[in-house]
C-alpha cells in the first residue's frame, strides 16, 4: 500500500514538472517569435521557472528519505547551484534579466527537464522506453555545458551591478568577512571544478544505466529464443 502511494506521488510529481517545463519551453519560443531577440526570457518565463525550481527542492528530500536512488548530496548541489543563480542573481538584477545568457540557461534547463521528468515518471511505472532512457543519459552531454556556460556568463556580467548595489550587504561584508561580489567571483573560480565533478558523475551514471538496460534486453532476447525452440 505504502509503495503504491509513493509510486503514485512520484509519477504525479514528475509529470507535473514535465508539463511545467514544457510550458517554459513554449513560452521561450513564443518570446523569441514575438520579439525577435533573446533578451526577454525572464519576462516570458521567469516566474514559472522560479516556481518549478523551488519545487525541485523536493527531489533532495526524495533522495534523503530513500524514495529514489539518487544521491542526496548530488541532488542538493545541483539544486543549490541553479537556485542561487536564478534567485540570488538573475531575479535580483534587472540588468541580468535581459541578458541572452538567461535565454540560454532557461532553454538548456527546460529541454533537459522535458526529457528527464518523463523518464523518471515512466521508470517509476516500469514502462520507460529504451530511446527515452538513451536520450536522458545522452542529451546532457550538450545541455549541461550550455547551462553552465549561461549561468557563469550571467554571474560574470552581474559582478559590477552586484558591487555597485552592495547586494546582500547586511550579510556579506558584515556577518561574513567578504562582499557578495567576491563570493560570486569565488563561485566562478570554483564552477569549472564542480562542473567536471558533476559531469563525470553523469557519465558514470550513463554507463551504468545504459549497460544495465542493454544486459536486460539481451537476457530477454535469449529467453524468448529458448521458448521458441
């Protein structure tokens, strides 16, 4: 009974996220058609992206309580990186909201999630097709670097506005011995190293997931062959 409830919840959560990110992707496309540029991504989809990203904190809780097999620390790192860029930088600075890099970030995120969440939902039901599994663990090879580039570009261009406005000065520079722009600069230095760690982790997952599925398919084929004899 409990397992059925958990499965139904996970399917519903992943389906809702998939629909939400599909709407984001459509809003981005419509924004480009209407304006002819890449500077209006935040106006078009910023509120929905914020809502979906905040809701994604549940994935850390899912991993922490063992509802899914994902690592809790990895889930928290990915969620924290995205959420910081989105809420602490882009959402706070009008100058950042009109950057083309925001369009890149939102597009990379939305395409990734339109693939990832349906794969999770169907896997929960034991009905994930081979092509979707392959796409889930292949598309990140292009989408993840694109998203990281967009995030880093947005933070780098925002360094001066952050310093000029003394953003979060009640914490940074008073409670902490450095200003927020220096904190963001430190993140920019650390980002490539964190990217490599997570990127290699995802490649490890890719090898594991695709090899397991291939082995299962081979065993199934052999079983069918024996039954035909």
